[in-house]
C-alpha cells in the first residue's frame, strides 16, 4: 500500500514544484524515502499535510530545503546521514548547517531530525518518539489557526518572494494551473482574510497583496 500511495504522492509533489524544488525532488532521495516509509507514514497514516523538499529562504537570501514539512504542526522532519552531516563535513558546510537551523527557528518551525542509522536500525524507537512529539503538540492546541491547501501555501510563498502586488497571471504561473483553478484558490485566500484587493475592487479585481496574517505564517 505504501508504494502505491507514495507513487501518487510523489507525482503530485513534482507536479506542484517550482523548477528549483523539482531539481531537489529529482535527486537520489534514499534517506528521505526511508524516513517516510519507516517513520513518518506509519505514524501519520497518510501523506496529508506533508510537503517533501520544503523550500525556505535562508537568512542570507539563499534558498534552503527541509526534507519534509508537516503543515498542521509546522514541523521540519529530516533524515541526516553521518557522512554528509558529521564525518567529512567542511567548515563552510558546518556554517551552512548552523544557518539552516537558525532559519528554521526564525520561521518558528519545530525541527525534528533523525539519523540514517536510527531509521535503519531503530525505526520502532523513531516511530514512538515521533508519535509522542506529535501527540504532545496536537494536544496542546499549538497548530496553526489557518489550514492551508498546498495551492494556497504556494501562492503566499510566491507572493512573499515577489515582494509586490500580484495578479491572476502570477497565480497561474506559480501554480502552473489554468485561470479557473487559480481564481478558486485566490477566492479561498480572500475568504480566509489572507490576501486583499489592491485599490478599488468594486467592479473587478486586478491585483492582490498579502495581509500581515499571511506573512506571519512564513516569516
């Protein structure tokens, strides 16, 4: 069942990815897939709310990626190999890894790392720990008040990068979808109070801008 559902999930992740994220998804993802199969999927029971190779803008303006982002509890869950993260790491790579962790903290995401060795040899322990962490935060009511679809999240993130008012054409380009679907997503964001029309929108909306609430979800 995992293989069939993962194939559908992975195809959808690639379909929605921008070129840089797609490049990351096309890498050899042995550790990430093992983490998903042995730990994350058995705990969550589905792929709902889970984004693979989640993109963030680093403190220095460099794009960084987290292996998995679990949206309901704002968690970055990662598989870290000993060789690339510890044994033969260069000083520059070490500095970059510290910057990544600070960036994740700046976004107020919870950082949940597992080593490849743990996933391979102690997967049951990893599952119990992840289950306990998710249970702790779920019961505390700490989840974000906004439940966003992948499409809504992509538009907000894209608008933050644009740093200017955006229109329907921008939304279509961001989602790689047609006008009808993009309009529906924009209307949903309007209804949630996360975007607002620019100027006088009594007759027709020509452009939108983000509300502060939308920016606060990512910044």
